[in-house]
């Protein structure tokens, strides 16, 4: 499973309250649509830090890094050592 | 003095009852906690769109009449006590209302206002100096049950637009660097971050 799929699965199951939404494209805005709000960002950060051994500092928590699934993946990759794996 | 003690009593009681003792300790005992003072130029605000999750909400200015006439009520007793205390101190506030219930609020003081509000003690330790037409915003609160629906963003953005309508030019405030929800709302609204300040606290004893 790719990082994007893990993130998508988490967002669909934990952050989206409207359960009729079953898919999200990589470039769909998560902030404008209200999917990632102040509580959502906290849950997402906990998920990322739990699954991938990366340290996220408060300077990293900017809307540009979490605007879309694509942006989240590229942010995670920029913080990951090459050997890091995603825990299931 | 008595209203202050009463307000503090209800605050401690309700935080422990609804959020838990651990959260109460986290807020009242800390060492080297980092605060991020911020400023917002009101000439560059982001649009005031209402997300669909906020469609049933209204924002209104809190005053003595609203609190007394019983049309709106606070979900939490300590917030009601705080509202009275802040109004008596010359501060101004806005509440976010769901039906007839005030589920969140945000406050500001205008050191140069006609009502001569107290100089807020935060200004000293944060190193903020308000000029004319500049205000300090503080103590934004949202009921725990209402968090996570973009309400905080909506309340803060509405609040800033309202201050602009009142011809204020700049707003100051702060959030804790470890308070991710607050940090997120401020960064979404694009507040400018100023030099960070470290703070220590042991219950009611604060050292900055």
C-alpha cells in the first residue's frame, strides 16, 4: 500500500463525517472542503507520527503541507529517512 | 474579588469535570512552555465564507443584556461567569450561538477605547504594545462537544471581520505552540507570528 492510500483510508474513515463520500482524489482540497479542521489536523498528525517514525515540529504544521493528499505525501517523504517503513 | 474567585472556582470545577484532571494539570502546571504571540493586519483578511457545517450558527456580540434577558444561555457556567467578569472589566466579546446556546466565545480589550478597559496582563509578558486602533484578543473558547466542525475558524474569522468594521487596524493575540488546534486555526487565518516567549506556571503562580 502506498503512503497516499494509507492517508486516504485514514481520512475517509476518521475525518469525514459524511459517509456517502467513498473516495478522495490526491489533489482534492482538504482544507477548503472542511475535512481537515482544527481537530482533524490533530488526529492526522497523531496517525502520521504513530505509523511513520517521523518527528513533526510545530513549524511543519502549515496549511501548505496538508492542503491535499498529494501535499501530505510529499511532506511525509521530505521528513522520512529512506529506510522508513509504514506500520500497518 | 468575590466574582473573580467564583469564576475561578467554576473554571476549575468544570475543566476537571468535562475535560479531565490531566487536562487541568496540563494547563496549570508547566515548565518552559512556548507561547507564540501573533498579530493580524486587518487590511488583509480572508473571505468570510461559512462552511456548511456552520450553517446553523450565528455569531453575536455579548453584552449584559444578552446575558440577563435569558434568550441565550451559556453551555458552561464558568464561561458565563467569565463573560460577566470580562464585561465588568471593560472587555468586549463575541459568542458563537447554536440555537439559543452560546457554545463558544472570544474576547478582546481595547486599551485606548472609550470604556477604558483594563490593560490585559498578557500584554506585559508577551511584550505586546497596542497602539491606537489596535486591540488584544484573548481567551477563545469552544465547547469540547462542538470542536472539530470548523466552528473555531468561523468564529475567529468572523471576529476579525467585525473588528475591521469597527475601524480597528490590527489585532494581537497568542497561542501555545503545543496547542495544535489553536495553532492550526491561527495559521489558516494567516496571523503573523512574532518572537516566541517561554513561560512557567505552577497552578496560580506564573513566571514569564
